[in-house]
């Protein structure tokens, strides 16, 4: 990946707008069309909904000219997201998968960029 | 609300936007005044721009912006891992505003209640810390 | 028709929905207030007075009673929970919008909504934030700020209607049958989640995720703004999530 940013913050809902705003800034720099950016924010927001409050969440976004990969976690394994969220994430992102790290899971969402120009 | 937000970015001017937006998010969520937000955005802009300009003369580097919220107070730390400063030599130039960094940091000092400049962990790089009340 | 003193919840609901007996509804609501108070209690100590949350939760209960499908096997109280919780959460968002969002951002949101739809039509594609900023005459940061703030808005806000979108649009007039909603497996998790939504929210979800229309296509088709489509989607997903958490016995919510 050509570049990346890392954001970490408390997992409580009250902090959600920080994620939305930082992703908004990133989407602006990547020249994402509005609709793509909105769905990126919605996908991440949907993923975050699976978190329990009281902990910390980390978001790593790696990107180059062709794609943006967003990694979110940690979630308590197994399957961090419900069936519904799974449907939603697969519709919003180009690909969505969970990777295990010990007893924790990370969600990885990929968004193709090149075609959106 | 109490908590810490950490944003790790490439130390390049185009990423300033993200640092400002993170500050916006925290201030609004905490119910801070628009004036406090404006001051803190300007302060973080100066501090991060400083890093982008000076910390990594020879290669690409990164900057960490740490926002620590304690109800009605927000403290910000801008941390880089690059060319540090020598408190003895640069310190004086900094506070007198002659040094270009000094200009930026004297702006920060006028916007914040507190300001400190220290070497980073392990003596590498620099950590600029400043903070302000969010009310009024 | 007079109400017997020992009618069950279901009997009361039938009397209300089929017999038009308001008294039956009122008694049912009274009966279920402990549930409302218990749910409101989960959100106490977050800066909003408990009694306000109870009142708002009661509105959610009434909505749920109006929507509940009498043919379903599910308990009335189970069905009502996500709607009650949804109203309480909406209340927090409304308060956040009216208290925390500066006026200039509210006004910018309104202009952005119109500009987004116009630019999308003109360009034949979704505009970038840079293009939006240029079109409304402000900087990118303000645009991102306004867009994020507008996510906190819900139609029940104390402010004047935000984007002029009424409830009387094609979305309300589409038939569930047309949308292929019936094709979903009965008892499936997805269908359970959808059951917690009101008509508009359910149709938006079906159009976006089952029919695969883009948000701009949905907006054009049903005659509302793109930003409104986005807000409805978010709300719907949140409510669905609440319903499924409830069914899984998850009590603590973010």
C-alpha cells in the first residue's frame, strides 16, 4: 500500500462522528465520489455497531491509486457481525472478510478506487 | 466524556485536513464552544504543519496527533519521530519567534492555555503538547 | 363493546386494531409502561432527563402497536422493543442536532442536499467532495463537517423541515409485493430484522440491498433527496441491528 493512516478511539457511540469525519477527510483526499464515500462511512459505521462499549477500536486505512483497504477491530470472536451486517457489508464494500488474531477478529473491507473516477 | 483519540498520519500538508476534522469531532461530541474549536483547529494546524515542514528534511515521515478529552478540557499532543530540536540552541530562537517553528508555536501558545515542547520518547523527535478548556 | 377487566395483551391489541377501541390501546400501553421504563432506564445518565426518555419511548410503543402484524407469532413486547429503543436513540440524535450543530452547518446541509442532487444530474455521476465544495462556494472541510452533522438529523427535529422531503412520496406508495419482499424466507434473520422497520425504512432497505439500486437511483425513483435516502438507510440499519441484538439477548448497547 502506498500510504496509510491509523485511527484509534474509544468504542462508545458518542465518538462515532470522529470516525465519520476522519473518513470524510480521507475520502476527500482520495477524490471519492460522494456516494462511494457515504457508503464507506456507512460500512464502517455498520461494522462498529458490532462492538461492545467500554473498549477501544482501531481503524487502519491503507490506500494506493487502485484500492482502499480498511481494517477495523478488534472484535470479540467469533463472527463479529450478524447475518444482516454481513449482507450489508458485502453490498457496500467490494469485499469484506474477517481475519482472526488470537481470540480477536478484525474486519477487512476493500473498496476499489480506479473505476470510480 | 473522557477518552483519547490517536491519529497517525503521513507528515504531509494534505493530511492536515484529517487532523483538523478529528479535533472537530471530539470538540463537538464534548459539546465544546465553537470558539474553543476554532482555536484548537488553528493550533493543531500550526503544530502539524511544523512537523510537515521541518521534522523530516530527508525522507518521508509520520506524525501522531493525540487528543485527550477530559470532560471540558482537550489536550493535544503532536508527536513526530524525526529530526528533533536542541532545547539549548533552538529553544531560545523558538520562544523569541525568530525561528520559523517558533512563529508557528507562538501562535499555538496564544491559542492554548498550556504549551510544552519536549523531545519525543527515547530522545528522538519532538512532542508538542497544548491544551484548552472547551467552554467559552 | 366494553372492555373486560381480564383481557390479554393480544386481545386488547385486536380490540384496538380491528375494533378501533382506543380504550383498549390505552390500557395496553399502560400495561406495557414497565417495559418502556426499563428500556428508558438503559439510556439514563447520558444527559437526558429520564422522564423525557420515557415519554419518547411511549411514542415508540404506540407506533409499534400500530404496526404489529396480528398474524405473527412473535410476542408483542419482543416486537415493540426495537421501535421503543429506536425512538429513544432518535431523541438523543435530535437533541444533539439542535444543541450541538452550529446554525451555519444546518444551513449548509440544506444547500448541500440540493446541490448534490443537481450536480449528480448534471454530471451524470456522483460528484466528489471537492466538486460539491466548489459548487456551494465553501471549503472541503466545511462540506465534510456539514455532511457528518446532518447524519444526526431526524425528521422529528425541532428545527424547520431540513430538506423539504415530505412523507408523501412514491416510497410510501410502493407495494411490498412489487419489491420482492415476500420472496424472503419467512423466519429468516433478515426478515426478522425487516419486521422491526416502518414501511418507508423497509422499502429503502429492500431497494438498496435486495434490488441493488444505488442511493442516487433510489432517490430519483421515489422522489426524495439522496441525503434523505442515506439517512433513512442508516436509521433502518440501526433499528434492524437493535431488533437482532434484542433477539440474541444482547442488552448492553453502544
